[in-house]
């Protein structure tokens, strides 16, 4: 029993039992490919976060190992990602100046807070809270963030000192500094960006035409950023471009991740608490989406609550080893999956590869132009920009469209923190709006069946003395009055009406506010000489109703099925009624 519990909370004891030589070989190959990809990417994302480049490597070592121990996804690759790096820069930039010890310390504290929040959510099984961030809103936020990230890196392409926390500030700052553009840096940036875009689309087909196998062509394509790093670094060193104003990475410490201590002072933690919550939620949503997508392809299972624990451990590991907030990245996880990773051990092997790079290869990036790292970021994040969500949401749901558009505009105009906060509020608001106005249909009997359908959509049989209403939503405080208003409006003027039947097949819960509304409806209809009945009430709902006085005071009955209710109340006498051309309820 104890070992079973250990396997549940420390998944390495689960997949580790069946680990064999085949899995080892596949994981090693995947690790090599992902390591090659992550070296330039980790350096670039640290630059985006406003941290020294080595922080990106440090954030990709201990966190990966800890996730391999506690995470449940066998393909998820954890480390710095673009959106979280941007959110880190936005949060920490409000507290300390970039490049100072205080800035790095705040980033460590942010990672520790994020890790603690994720761990707490996992322990208390609060992963469902992330569901309140709707997919359209997340898509809008990521699209806007991708645009801000790409714009923020143009200063490195131009070789100027521009800044800003939102798109307007960044663009105006860039325009003001355009006269200061370093021509050599601009050439490097344009060439690197163009090459990386071509690598994504054209390198693999070109290699295949040359006769290379699929696996080798794929590996070389993933190593495209490494080629750009090598070429531009060599050119900068050989031609002495640093002396001509080309900004380079410079000296990177040649060491393993150091042991670091976050600052747990109350003032700093209070300043970082809200950003830490937002980073935790966004990071978890991004990570779990990728993990579940990849797991489904292999018919594997992901435990969201355990994923929270795994990501929490990873962030705490980053906080104590010189890193900053991390999460599961889409691009690296897909590469890890496609490269054949079988278990989380692939991530651990990747961490070893990055540790070797941190010890042995960092001197080689001294002359690496920052423009090349900026090009790496721009090419990576532009794949996140997807305006098709606006067209899709407009065609499908105007409410979702408004939420997406508002999220994009607020993120672009006011920054990522305001944007993601607005996204959370809009997601919850959208949910409340939709459920506060539930779909209510007047239904009738489909001839020669026992099925009941909307009278506005089907040719059905009804009876003037019986009104049958289907409620397509659970009843709770936000929509209880809506049901009351609908029923009162419907029954007014119906002199022959004697019975109202609430068909509850779609009602999964009735809260106390909704119960009070049902009691009010029951009494009001009784005063009108109309009996209130219910049908197809689900077991758990009925169990709760039995604990109250409502069923004793109900003027009608509770029927097992709608057909039974109508048959008894009409004594089999019904009249055929064609569908109305004047809708009385909304068609959804």
C-alpha cells in the first residue's frame, strides 16, 4: 500500500520499474536533439527575461530533473518559455532595475513563490481552477504576448537601447531610436532571422533531396539555431565586430548551477504575489495542454494535480539554482516527443547535456551577438501569433469574440499583467454570463415516440393544459431568477393551463438560491391554480431535495420520465401542434 502511494505521488517509481534498454536508447537520442535545441533557446529566453544568459541554462537543469521525478507526462520538456519569460520581465522590472543583483534576486523569489503556489494547488487538488481560463482568451493572450515579445526583440536586431512594457511603448521607443541603428548589427539580425525562418520550412526538404534519412534531416533541422549561433559568433570574433558596436553576450560563468537563496522578505513577496499567481496559472494551462495533447497520441494518462506538484517542484528547484520561473514548453515538448522520448528520463538526460554545456561550452558563446538570440526568439514566438481565433470566435460566438479581442487589445496596450488579469476576469465573466441565461425550451412529444423536443424546432404534440419546460443548465444563484421570470412571462394569460412540468434531465445541481426560487415558483403557480411538477430529476439532485421541505410542499409530483408525466396529466389526450414561427425562447 505504501509503495502504491509512493508511485502515485512520485511517478518515477512507476515508470522506472519497466525502464529498459530500448527506452534508454530512445530517451538518449531525444535528449541529444532537445539539448542541441535548448542551448541557444535557453540563452535567448534569459535575455528576454532581462537576466544574464546563464540563468536560462540554470533554469533548464535542476527543474527538468525535478519534473522527471514528480511529473506524470512522459514527453513534456520543462524549462524557460517565451510567455513566462516576458511575464517575469514585466513583474520583476517593476521592482528592480535590469542587470542588478536585486533584479536577479526578485526573479529567484518569483520562481519560489510560483513553485509554492503550484505545489499548494496540487496538494489541495485545485487544478480545476485553471479551467476558468477559457481557450479563446488564452489564445488571445498568447497571440498578443507573441507580438509584444517579437517587438521587444527588435531593439537587439537594430542594436539600440529601446524599451517599454506594452506594444505602444515599445514601438514609439524603437521609432525614437532608429537613427542610432547599428548597420552591422542590423545585417546580422536580418540574416539570422531570415536563415531561421528558412530552416523551419526549407531545410528539411532540402536535406531530404540530398539523400539524407528522415531522422538525420530532422536532427539537423532542429539544430538550425545552433548553426546560426556558430556562424554569427565566428564572424563576430574573426571580423572584430564587437569593436564596431555589435553587442555580444560576453563572459558567461563556466560552472554548474549555483546554490542560491530567494529573498523571502514580506515586502518583496507581497509585490510579487499577484504576478506569481498569474505566471503559475498561465504556465500550468500551457503545460497541461501540451502534456495532454502528447499523452493522447500514445494513449497515456496525465494527472493534472500531480502535474501541479511536478511543476511546483521544478520552479522551486529553479529558485534555489539561479534560475527563474519555468513551465512545460510547446516547441521543446513536441521536439522531445517527435524525437522518440519514451519516459521523463529523456528530460534528465537533457539536463545532463545542458550541465555539460554550462561547464564546457560557455566560453564559446562570448562573441555570440545578442541579435542572433533575438532572432531565435522572434522566429519562435511568431509561431504563437494566431489571428484566426478572431475569425473563428466571430463566426461561432460573439461573446467569445469580444473576450478574445478585449484580451488582445488590453495585453498589447497595457502589458501582459493587465492582459492576463483581464483574461481571467473575462473568462469567469463569460462563464457567468452564459450560465446566468440558460437555454430554456418548451418541449412537446414527438409523434409515435416517447421523446420530447423543442416545439420551435420539431413537429410535436402538446396539450393546452400542460406546459412542459426543459432546462438545459444546472440551477444556481446566477440563473435562478432568470427561470422565475421566464415561467411567469410564459404562464400569464394562459387560462387553460393547469400544469407546469420542469424537465430536469440536464440539471446536475440545484443550489440553495435556486431551491428558494423553485419554492417561490411553486407558491406563485399555486396562487394561479397551476400545479408544478418535475421530471427526470437526477439521483444526486433528488437526494439533496429530499433533505428539504420542498418535495412536501410541491403542489405536483416528481415523475421518473417526461413521457410518464405528460401521459398521466393529459390522460392520453393530446393535440398535434406544428412548430411556431414566432420563437418564445432563444434558439441555441
